[in-house]
C-alpha cells in the first residue's frame, strides 16, 4: 500500500493538470483553472473530452476550461496557436452559463478578443477548443505615447519605457518620427498632426489606424482584426506616401484574421496596395465622411492563392477608387475579389498608359456609381457569367476620357446610365461593342450627341459606339427623339435618330458596312446606295410606330448615288422596298453629314438609303407569255419595259418550291427575250420571273402556266416514276449522238452521271425530287422524277 501511494503521488506531481483517469482537471467547467493578468498560459487538449451539451458556441469537441476575476471593466483575452477550434467567454456559473463572446479560430497568429463592460470582481469562464497546444493571456489595454523620435521596438522611444503590445494604443506625438525597422504591432495606432511613421517593415494593426500626420517608407501595414467589427483605417487629414516592397506605391494591406477592413475618412489622394484578404466572408469597405470627394488609388486587390472564401469590396459615401491595374471578380475561386459594390456617389477610375481589364467570372459587380476610364489605351470589360446570372455595370454612369477606348468582350448584355465623353474637343474616345449589347437605361443621356433638330448644335463625330460585331446599342424610345451615335467597323458614321409615336419599347441598332441584295446576305450592292445597312430590332414585336432619321458622310456614297433623289429603303417580304417619294437629303453644316428620314415604320428589319432616277415599275408590267411548241417543249417570251440588271426564270416544282432555270442579263438595248424549256412531261407547268436591279430592289412577275396534253412518245421518258430501287429512261436520240447523261437534285448537286447507260440504281438515294438531263448534239433534254421509300 505504501508503494501505491508513493506512485500516485509521483504521477500527480509530474502531471498535476490530469486526474487519475487521464483527463485534465479543467476538462469541465467545474474544474476551470484560474488565469492571471499578464501571465501567458500554455496548454493542450490531447486527453480532454468534449463538454456536453455544447454551451452555445462551436461544435462538440475536446475542450478545456479557465476562469478569471475581472480586475477592470475592459480586458483583452489573447489566444495564440489555436488550431481548428474556438474560444468562448461566459458569465454566470457552471450551472447556468451566459455567453459573452464566441470566436472561431484557425491559425497560429495571436488573436485579441475584446471583453468590455465586465463587472469588476465577478468571475468569468473561458472555454477553448483546439486540435493542438495553445496559449492564453489576459491583458489590459494601455495607452502608450511616444516620448521622442526613435525605433518602435526601443523602450526609450516610449513614455514609461514600455513598448506597445498588440492590444495597446500607440500614439505618435507631434514632431516625433517613429521608425519601424522590424515587425511591430499594436491594437490602435494614432498618428497626431505633424507626427510621422517611417515604415520599413511590417506594422500590424489589430483595431484601428488613425492618421493625422504622415506615413511614408517602403513597408507594409497588416490588419489583424479585433472583435466582430474588424480593423478600421482612419486616414483623416493625414498623408500616406509609401513605396511598398513590391515596387508598387501604396500601403500593402494584409488582413489575416478580422472580418473586414474598413478604410474610413479617405481624404486627398492616397495610395493603397491591398494584397491579401484572409477572413471568413471578408470585405474591404471604403467610406468618406468629408464633404469633398476622396480618391483612393488601389494597385492590387488580391487573395491568397490557397484561400477560397468570398471577399467583397464596397465603395460608400463619395469615394473615388483609382485603379492602375486590373480588377477580376471570380466568385468561388482563388483570385481577386468576388463582389464589388459601388454607391451612387462613388466611382471606379482606371488610369495609366497600358491596356487594363475589368473581368467578371461568376462574380458580382453592382455598380450604381460611375465607371470612368482615363487610360491612354484600352479598357477591356469582360463578363463570363452565364446568361441570367449576376449583373455587370448595373445602373452605372459611364465616363470616357480623351484617347480612351472601351472594348466589351463576350456575348453578354451590359447596361449603364448616362454616358459622358468628357473634356471639350476630344477626338478619339470610342466604345467597341464587339459581340456584346450595351443597354443605356431609360431616361439616360449620351452627351455631346445632340443632332440637328434634336436640341441644337450638332455633335462631336468621333466619340461614338462601334458596332463591329453582333452587339448593338439599346435605348428606350418613346415620342421624344433618341440618338444612336453608332459607327460601322470601318469607322464610318452611321448615326440614327429614332422617335416612337406608338408603344414605347427598347430599340437596338447595329450599323454594318455595305448593302446586300437579300438584306443580310447575298451579293453586295455597289451602285446608287449609301454603303451601309442599319439593322434595327425591338424587344417586343409590334406596337411601335417609328420615325427613322439616318446620318452618313459623303465618303459612304457608292457610284451613282444621288443626294438630290434618295430615300430610306426597308427590306421586307423578301425584297427591298422604296419609300413612297424620293427626296433631297438634308445637309448638316456642323458635321458635314447628310441625313434623310422616313415615318410610319411599324415592322423592323434591315434598312438602307438608296437613290434612283425613277421608281422602278413593278415587274408585273412585263408581259410574260408561255406556250407549248411540242409535246415536250414550252417557249417563254417577254418584253422588258423596266430597267432590271438581272432576271431569273423560275419553274414551279411542288409544295411551294421553285427552281432556277436560267439567269438573263439585260441592258436598255436588249428588251426582249425568248427561252425554250424542253424535255417536259405532259401536265401543267408554271413559270414566273424574279428581277433584281443594281440597287437591290427585288420583284416577282405574275405566274404563267401551260398544259402539255400530248403524248411523250418522242420525248425523254423515265420509269417507274416515282422510283424505288431502279430508274430506267429512254430518249429519241441515237446512242452515238448522246454526249452525257446527268442526274441532279433540287440544289443542283450532281448525284450520278454516265455517257452510255439506260438506268440508275436509286435504292440508296434520299427520297426527293431529281432531274435527269441528256445532252446530245442538238442540246439538252431534261425531265423531272421522284425517288420515294
């Protein structure tokens, strides 16, 4: 028995924090160990058990308990090296705990936890959860003022010979310069007027920085974070002029523990280099409490490469954020920031001499303020969000300075409010829409583009929107004229003024170089037109009644265009129409541009401006006649009484389909033609003409029909018709006189051919209509047949 007691005594003496069962004595609240002010305690939870139930903080896990009697009402509990755990502080008793603070922790840096409003003399309890060893310390916050200029970490620099700790308030008095040559930290830092900090290393601020003096040097400021409010940087009336170690000007702000960074009372021009944000749901918020608008120059906004938590950036209260680099929003990924919010009175300014990028990749850019570029190069704005996802440039103002170019990337919709090309007399600012639409919100203004009759004074001709892709300019149009200052990709003016006397709607305009015979396709029209096409669409089809005014320069005229007789033409029903009357184009002396208008437009599609000496007569005036000349041949004849460049002879097939038989070129000297269509079967045959002039006007003639009732014995024949597996044919020609036999489909593609055969195997051919042509010394005979399955 004696040996038993000696052994027990030895165990308890060697590990006094543990019971005989192996659990620490402070495993439960009832065994809480006392903490002493300013004394650091190191412990671990290796043999601890979880408190059950969990007292209102964190999850059930191995924990230990401490207690302290409050000597003052305000204290700091400093936790260090806590891994994957939490620290909680309670009032009351173990039988009835009341939570005061709950701080989740996961890291090895010291984290001060603010305890305020304590009742002096009362007992409080501390519960700590950690995977490994940790340390705790109770400290009272002291206010320590500089006594003279010197190094931060020298005791002689401070009143009382005490270097500020991470919870103390350090005051840099006026006319003192404190140099930070090695890492220093404090709870609060106050730089009084005429006080100075020379920053050559890290200054870690856990609560707030209040600068009314000057901070300069090449070091960094790191914000650690107290409590739930996060660190605050009050710049007040002070100056910040740092050259960070990376070579970029600005305070390099590193936040490693707080919930957010609040840059408050930004004044003047301050350089910031915000490099690392590492709190859960962290954010950077910028405020300005002065009457003057402040400018904050940010050179980088970035996160740790290993950090995937969201980081937000918020501009509030009349702050200008000046960017000399790129901004990328990449929600859920590990680069840059996830959400950017800009207040209506604030702005984001891109400045510098090189290309810069504003990129949103599944992020959120909520901008109700101003987006401004002062670049001497291009600002690329790119959104890769899926359709219907987060907004970009939502309700923002848009300002573009001289020589700046804005290029929208990707096929997305961007929207903004008023657009300003500022600085009088600028010449080269422009917006490239590429394949993106830009929507200018209702009742907004695009300045410096007041057209003739729309407010007076003309407009500056170079500061426009280039519709160089599928993207267009979208505006809301009612009965007040709305300007669309668009250019084509060839930098040709193509401005449109639109008025809507019908139901208001969002109208989109794209200007294109060249005119096409089929509106958006077909051969180019190279005579008697303005060499541009305006593609105009509306959000809701129907209800609009538009008046269109198109503006262009003389450099856009093609040969033969006559400004004294021109009109707006609309591509509709498969052809270009002509305005009811040709008019003389107006001329704007301020810009040197021509313009012409047309009203009562109720349906939208491509538009152009064309001219002619007279309005072409409809092709129905052509006296098309068709007559049978044999049992297998029809002659077509007409006298042309209108000028047409091209006439196509069409034959009706079936189900509303027509095929081209031949194309004829005409001149004023050749006004008649005859065409023989042979190799026909008996039955009804229908024909019409399709005429296209050199201005792209397109018309169809009436339909002429002929019935062939006679025998086909002497003609080219096919059987069976329809054919399933084999097609046989016969013709009156002597075999030695046959040159070639060809089968084509409706598109004219050759399917089969031979020079001495009487059948084709058709079993593998697609079902449809085909044509058999036999060429002999007298010409070509042609017959139609069907393959069915």
